[in-house]
């Protein structure tokens, strides 16, 4: 059973990390702000915010933390899914 929990945990962790990697690419290429403006506009919102410069150290930390949280949640989901009632 350990392998199944590990597989689901890896899948969710990798998926969340990939989504954040896509966001980091948008930040690094300066395309994040126009996307945020578009998405907020779709929700009939206007917020004042500042996009910080891309920082590789923070980017790596974001990916590591996101993967770890996704892995933990995936492992718990898998554990609950395979519980015998």
C-alpha cells in the first residue's frame, strides 16, 4: 500500500509544483501583471498591487514548499481513499 500512497502524493505534489512553475515563468517574463489584471477584470475587481522582481532563491523555495504541501495532501488523500471501513 505504501507505493500507492507515494504515487498519488508524487502526482499531486508535482502537479501543484508545475502550476507554480508556470506562474514563476510568467513573473520572470513580466507577463504576470497583465494576466492578473485580466483575471481580476473578469471578476469585476480592481486591486492595487505591486509585482516584485523575480528572485531565483524565492522561486526555488516556492516550488519546494508547494511540492511538499502537495505531497502531504496527496498522501493523506490516498490514505483516506484506501482506508477500510
